[in-house]
């Protein structure tokens, strides 16, 4: 029975309450922090469990009252209100019982890169990053640019950014993949629709202690910055390129005037990529790994299409089509796509778990 599955959560929550109220725990800050985090993670399921147990009891009591002629009508009315709530609550609890992605509460590093389509792809990198920026504003998240590579025709060949806030990874992890755009470029005199593509990779931000990097495994080069920039561009050796020799991963950063800051940002990206590689290896059979996210960057390997002439966004993973492209991109309304993706993902997990 579902009620039996919920008892351990209530028991553990009560145990944690006792531990946290113990005078001994205040002297161990680290343990107290860990116990507090564990208790916080149980609050939602415990509240629903208590509500469910109370509801089951109320339904049982009302059914007993049906045998009393004087209480029959009142009991009947109570059951009319109580019984429809039971399947709703059971569904809410099933979702709370699902295994939690260990990265869901993390910040992310997101990488957007122009793929097929040349200048138009680079312009769309800027457009999609602007859409993520507006979405972050709606969610009260913070965005920190780590690296950019502007395109001569406008837009960016590449944008790498850190997005910080509440459950950033849990929502934006669905953005990883190839995004295809169909529209008439400003330079197109014949009015023909062009198709281009960009890739998005979403990686969890990691703490320094989570990824140990041997300094001997790194090849660090410094060079003059190139491209758009301030007065120090091309005058000081501030750009940094870090090569991780065992994996061949290369990270370059030149956005800051300070070589030290460029190195710090490059290391942050490198650690996220190494952690992502570890996750891939641990979940080699999971289709949500980074190689599936990034694909080839061509026009065919796509998760989503943005059709501007039709004002349409289509997410091909769940056959979702919305004719509100302008509002979604310009108004920070990505939840209109992300919420259905989350619901589909949860439904598949529930089915697989047999809950």
C-alpha cells in the first residue's frame, strides 16, 4: 500500500527533528548543515504523507457513518468531496517518490555554439541566449558570462555562461541538443527562408573538491587576445588556453583583461566538462548524456525547431507545437515548453518504476 511506503519518510523526518534539537549537534556545524539539508529535502513528501494518511482515515470514517441512517446524508456529502482528492494526492506523491537527479539543485554552465548556417546560425546563438537571459530574469536567476566569441556579421560563434539560482539544472537540462531555426535572414533579398542550426550543452557546475585535477595533466598557454574587445586586446598576453592532456579537452578564455581571471573562468568550464564526462561514463546507457545533447550540429540532429514565418516552436521529443514563438522568446516564457518536457519525463519514470 502507498501509505506503508510513506511511513519511513515520516519516521526519518521525526528522527532528524530530534537530532537537530539536541544540544550536542550545535557544536558540529558540518553535521548540523547536512542534517538540515536532509530534513529540508523530506518536507514536501512528509507533508503530503500526513495529508494522505489523514485523508484515508477520513474516507474510512465517512464510510462507517454511511451505516448510520441519521449520518448517511452527511457522510455521503463528505465522501463526494474526499474521494476525488485521493487519486490526485496519490499522483502528487508518486512524483515526489521518484528518484531525484543529483544535479537538479545545481547551477549550470551552458554552452551555445553556431553550427550549420554560417552567419545566421551565429545570430541565432545571440537570440537564444537572449531568450535564456529573459527566462533567468523571470526565475530570478543570475547569469555570468564566462566566454564569448563574437561573429563578424553579428551574434556569436560561441557563448559560455554560468547561470545561478534555485533549481537551474532541473529546468534547463532539457535545453541540451541541436536547435534548428527557420527564417528569412536580413541579407536575403529574395525573401527565401533559410535553415540553420546551433548546439546547446548544459553542464552542472561543480565544486573544486568534486573534481581533482593534477596540475601535471594541464598544458596552459597564454597569448594575445583577439577579436572584439577593449584597449588591452592585442596588447597584453591575457588570453588563456588550457588543454587537459588525458582527455584532450581544450578551453580558451580571453574575455577579461586579467590573465588570472581568464584562467579562473577557463578552469571553471574545464571542471564542468570533466564532471560531465564522468556523468556520461556513469550513465553510458542513458540517452541524456552530453553526446546526445550536442549531436553533430547539422540541420538534421535536432530537438527543437524555431520557425519564424509561422511564429511556431516545435519540440520534437514530445511532439509539442506552440504558435507563440515571439512571446516565448521575447517574454521569458520558456516554461511553456519546459513544463511539458518535465511532465513527459516524470510520466516515463513513473511508468518504468511501476509506481
